[in-house]
C-alpha cells in the first residue's frame, strides 16, 4: 500500500519539476522578447525624431528668397501715325537676400562652431561639439548628416574646405589661409569630446584615459552576447570613464556609428565583427 502510494507521488513531483523548468524557460523568453520590443520601440521613436529633424533642416536649408514684387505697370502712349517705336529697356530687378538660417538649426550651429574655432574642423570634431552643445538629435550617424549640411554651406559660399588638410573653415578664414597663412586643426579632447578653447593648454599624455572606441571594443570582446548601446554606456562609465556629457548614450551612439569593427544585430545589440 505504501509503495503503491509513493510511486504516483514521486511521478507527480517529477512532473511538477518539469513544468516549473518549462515555466522558467518561458519566463526568460518572455523577458527577452520584452527587452527586444522595448529597444525596437526606442529605435522607432529615435528614427521618427530623426526624420522630423532632417525634414526641418531640409526645409530651413532650402528656404529661398521671397518672390520679387512685380514692377508696377507703366502707361504707354499711343504713338502717332508714322512715328518710330522706341523700345524701352525693362528695369533690372535686384533679387532680395535669402532668409537667414533659423537660430536653432543645425546649419546655424555649424557656422557658429566653425566661426569660433581657431582652425579647420573635421566632420568628427564637429559631431563631438554638436553633441557637447546638446543639439536635439537622436541620429545613429550624426557625422553623415553634418557632412551633408557642411557641403550645403560650402555650395552657398558660407564655408570652404581647408586647403592642404581635412576640415572646414569659414569662407573669409579660408580666403586668408589661401594667401599663405596656414592653421593646424584643433585637437578634440578624448575625455569629454569637447573642443579646447584657444587659451587651453595641451593635454598631458601621461595618465590620459583610453579613447572611447577602445573601451567599447574591449567590452564587446569580453562579452559573450550582443550588448545594447545603453548597456555599453553604463559599463563604460562603470569602468571609470570621465565625461561631462549629461546624455552620455548619445556620445556612445556617435562613437558606434564611426566604428568599422562592429556590427549591429537587429533587436539584440552590437557585436565585434569576425575576422
């Protein structure tokens, strides 16, 4: 009687253990899918915000001058019979100046940054300074947008590409440099991605922290799974990385967009490329 009763109880206990294991596996799968869904929603919102910002920048960059006012009609006198008709030249109309850029637009910000710099600035340096100034953008490839906007400013005659070195300068600064005055590109601090002021001294090489891209590469090399950008930002700061950015994840996104040795696994995060 006792042996017969123990056998069903033991089988029932084993069944309960198996069901608990299956339940735990389902719970882990649910949490994983929830994390993926949250990240996808964030990426969707970021892309929508980026699209709205790009449309705003395009509209600001393509705003033309208001339509010229049509000249008032002139009264013509009927010529007398037999008299020669005298052709009158139409008065030349002077086009009105184009509207200035909006104060908070990306082209205006680039003009302000380059105008205050002591030398040519590259696209990556401009991207770092734009992030430092907290320009509202969630783009995963901010340097590409800046390259496009800077190219538009060059075509408008407001900027020039530096002669003999990479980077952009203002149109007037470029004219002075072409006459024989050359300036070297300012260095961007690897501590916080900010541009040094003219009075700032050179940073010491002793005790300097590693570049952000090196730290990210080391973290991904040690990880056995893909890592999200937010997780990378948290671990970078946990390793003692010094930064003054109040939204450090944007700095990490800019760095990830510039790294050729990593790949983005959709819905899972970033990994190192093999080979």
